[in-house]
C-alpha cells in the first residue's frame, strides 16, 4: 500500500520546516482538479501554493513540464519560483515546473502560431507610441469620414486600450463605460477606429505588449486546435492573485488549461482600472463548474485589532470578511489628524543609530499616490536614512511644479535655446509651438546669436509678453542670489496661474493647491539650485537602497501588495483623495453611476490592502479630514445598493468574435 496523502504532507512539512494549518493542508493536498481559494492577507498563500505544486508533482505524479504557475508581474512570478526552487533543494529534487507571467506565456503562444493569423513575421513591441498613433489615427479618420478632435485623440486611444484589456466589446457594455464616453464618438465610429488600430498592428506585424492577450484570444477562438494543444501540455495551471484577472485574462486562461487552480482574495481586488471586476468569480465557475472552494483564513501577520479594523473597512463591499482571523491581541491602531512626520522620522533615526545603523523593526509608509510621498522622503533624506520608493516621483516633476521649474530653468539658462519652449507657460501666443525649429523666438536667437533676453522680439500682445519677460529677469536675479524657491514661485505664480493653470486645472487629478502644498516645505527651505540637486540625490539614495534591499519603505497602496511590516503609516488618507472625488464627479457627470460604484469598491479594497500590511502597529493620518472609507461612515451606500442590483449579462466574447471577423463594424 502506498503512503497516504496525509503522511506525505507530514513528511514534506518536516523536511521543509513548514508547520501547516488544517486549512492549508486541505488546500495543498489536491491540485488535480479545478480549485478556487480565497486567501486572506498574511495567510501563507505563497507558501501554500509552493507546497501544493510540490505535492502535485511528487505525490500525484504529474510531470513538472505539464504544470504551469502564473502571476501577473515578473517580481511576483520570481518570488513564487524562488520559493519553489528553495523547497526543491531541501527535498533534493530537480525543479521542472514552468513559471511565467500570463503575457510572457501568451507571447510564446503567438510566436509559435503567428502564421495562422496571416502574418509573415511577428514582433512584440513595447506599447502604443501615443504621438505616432494619434497622428496616424487623425489622418486615417479623415479618410473614413470620422471627425476626431485633435485635442481628444488621446482619449480615443486610451479608450481603445482600456476596453481591449478588459474584453469589453458588447455594444451595451461599451456604451456604459466612462472611457468610451470620454472618446466622444458613436459606438459605430468608435468600433471602426478600434478595428483600424487592431488591423494596423497586423499590417505592420508588430503587436503591443498590452494587446498580446487579445490576439492570443483571437488565435485560439479561430483555431481551437491551438487551445487543445495547450490544454494537452498544461495539466495544471496555478494562477496567483486571481482576483485581479480581467475577463479577457480569464477567458484566455480557460483556453490554456482545463484545470485552473485560482488563488487570491476578492477583498484585495485593486486593479479595476485594468479590467479586474467582481464578476470574475461567477465567470470562473461558468468555465469550471465543478471547482472546489477551499479558503485560507488564518492570518500569520496581523494582530486582532488590525484585522477587526480592516474588516470594518471592507464590510460595505459585502464579502466574506468575517472569516478573516488575526494572530492574537496586542496590536495598536490609531486614526490621526496631521501626523507629525518629523517626530516619527526623529524616532526612526534615533533607533537606527542606537542599533548600529540597523532597522530592528520594519517600517512602511503608504500613500494613495506617488505625489503624497514627497514630504516623507524629504524628512528621511535630510536625516541621511536609507529609504526605498517604488517609482519615486521627483518633486520637481509633479504637475505645476514641473512647469514652474521649467520657467526657472529658462530664467537661469536663457542661452540654452531649447528652454525657449518653456515660455508657453507664461506667454499664451507661444503655446502653439511644440517644435523648437518652428518657434519664432528661437529662429531670431539662432540667427543673431543672442539670448531671448537680449533680442527685441515683437510680441502679439506687447503687455503680456513684456510682463512675462520682466518676471523672468527678476526670477533669474533671485536664483543667482540663492533666494528661497518659494519667493521665486510666489513671483511667478499670479501670471502663471492666469495664463496656464486656470485653463488646465480641470485636466489634473487634484487641485492646484494640493500639488503646491506637497512641496511647500521644500520650497521654503531651499534655493532653486539646491531643490533640483537634492531631488537628483534622492534618486541615488533610492537606487543604492534598492540594490541592498535595505531602508524605510515608502510605497503606494498598489505597490504595497504582498508586503508587510511591523509598523505601517498610511499618510494622506484624506476625503477627496481616497477615493479621488474629481474622478468620481467626472463619472457622475458622464452618467456612469455603475462605474462610480465599482471605483468606490475598488478604493475600499485598496484601503483594506494598505491596512493589512501591518503586523503590530497601524497609524492612519490625514491633513484636512479623514476619508469616510477609513472612518467607517458609509457615505456611498446608495452606490453600493446600485451595484448590488446591477445584473446585466454581457456577450463580450461573442461580440469580440464578430469584431475580429469584421462583422460588428457594419452595425
């Protein structure tokens, strides 16, 4: 008689030095048929997935070459692969399982079968070049008799990309989307443009990274034998972070394998902008009706107090939050107004030096967007503490500050003639010149060899032009005297606001005051030269800290997924920021109430993810007033009810088939 699965897992656990809970043991015991698992934060999902893969290969005798494990980023895939390979070493077996991102796997499928799509060759490129795509689209649309405003062409391209990645092709579904409404085209004209872009990629035999899955879906729908071949190869397909699948990704996965092990947590669904939706679970069961469900609910990370608070945040989304269990009492959780970042950083510095430049406790600062990170990074920087930031947005590159710095750069370096383009932010008549060679002031300066301050240029509006140039001369003098940057910005601001900000503020994610407040401390303490120099030095600190994987981590809510720390500080959790009230208002204005409801649910999930990064201490702060999502006061109840009642069955796969066959274009 062979060894039982129970004894096999016991022996493996001893060798791997992993103590599994009963629910983990139940989960890892059988990956031979479809399974869905809602794995709550800190419940050992990656460990369980690793053991489950080994049990499948070693106990159930499914060859590693027929087992695939997917995640959605290279980093997450690498983590799963490293865990598996480390376990293989302990068990003294060879690693043979296929680890990949979904895009990489689909890229290989396309490269092996591109001739079936009528292509002679295939290049998988980066992504749409928005400028060249827009120019091509504007030219082609004229020939097609479609009127696209050149100022709106980016919205058209963005809508195509967004709806493609979400597999939204059904007419009713398309017309309900906020991105489609921003395109300001009829469904027929939009679909004709969409078809043009889709077929253009085939004509140039280059597919953008974001479109790999869509062309893979077409390939397998047109040629079922490609799907059959993949299913023969892929006997087990483990999909990590299942909750963030789009309907497109799930449909492709269902054509790759008949046995999908879906691991994730619908409460942590945070990629709605990329097509993730609550319907993914229902759709999974349509493709895999016999799938079992085994959840992982016991956290090894969060104290009870943190779990209890996180459950209240996600409660309006009406999920199975009550199953989530903490590690025990002893956690500290506080809601704060105007948290003292300087004091916190003083304490971090003191502990760091007291422990011989070692962080005894892991610390994580979290933010809704990259902009809000700036004041915290500054405090860590001035104390010379190592810090890590995912995609740091330098203070001199955030909206409005970037343009003000561009004006300073012109003022201090007028002889660098490329800086002439920066004058558009103060002189309206120069806005039309995007190409330097066509700029009239550049032509004069190039011809005479003089700087813009030295030539006698005839402005269309003499008063406006002369005032702007006089301001820039004053700004140059202040910069050369090492005056505080705030003094220079205050000098430029009234004219800059009137000429540039007032006509563009509605395009920004947040108000002008929001961006100004973020850098106020920096501009009041530094000259322009030091401000620019320090931002460059911060990038060096980040690069060095990332290389050695050491330092205080400052991440956005999205980037924090999968991380944990002893102490977590959520900064800038203000009403209007979480969620973005400007975006919600725009959705409301466009009549996209359901999308607004989805956005609200997504923001709750983001807040839930942020809070559940904390092991022992969780502090949440705001500057003007805490978001209702964090206070427990549900001001969005009407949208929750609307979402719950909204039950429409879309036929997007069928519509996509009509689309790539050219049928829907003639609607």
